[in-house]
C-alpha cells in the first residue's frame, strides 16, 4: 500500500486567492485507488450548487468548482483526467499525450463518489478500481488539482505545483505523486 498526503497551492496571480485550504490524501492498494479532498474555509463564498438528484457524466466540469486529478502511466505519454463536481457530476477522459486525442474513457460507465458538505469543510472522496485502464504492475504518476469558482465568478486554479507561465494541469512534469 502506498499512501501520500497532499496540500494544493493556488496559481500565483494578481488576485488574492480565497481564504481556503485544500488538502487530502491519495492511496493505492494493489490496483485500487482512493482519493480524499478536504476543502476548508469560508465555503459560502464558493459557487457550489445543491447536490444533484441525478448525478451523471457531464462535459466541461472544470468551468465550475471541480476537483480533478490526472493519472499517467510511468514512461508513457497516455494519461487520464478525472473530474468530480461537488454537485455530484463526473467525467473521465483519456488523452494520448499532452492535450492530444482527448476522449471520454468508456471503461467507466459511472463514477460514484462521496460528498460531505458541512459549514466550513467540503469533503470529496472517490474509490476507484484501476483494472479497467491499467495493470497493477504499472507505476503511476499523479497530478492533483482543483478549480474553485467563487460567487463573483472569479476562478482560481489549485495544484500540487505550478510549473507553467499559466495554470496548466496537463503538464506532465507536474504529475509529481508516484504510486
């Protein structure tokens, strides 16, 4: 079992980031992966709409508040982007290389995850079986990110590290967690 904790940082900009903290942990046990995000702070300033009664696969979740992570197989250009909306919607994309060949990953027909929305903390957790997309022997590299949209429509981009001149979650050098 390989478990790591994380803390995300906002992309440096002229705007002051919201008074938030985003942390969590990620665990790989065999080919099972579990990730937990904890968003703490003044959550009433975040644009999070009520939980959907019918969570479903949706496109462009990153235009709103969205918890994301990227999985890459070590020594391979291919990677996956997983999007988890705090209202319950989700998506998984497969890419052939840096922002190339993006398409829905059809190996996943649903992506059930947990959302706990409390006064000053939002917890998003996902347990996923990677058998559908990779073998247990393959080492993976992970980038963990979050997009936060506030009630004024301002967007901040959070990640383990920011290596580009602009916020870019797809940069393979930012897949810094090894599992």
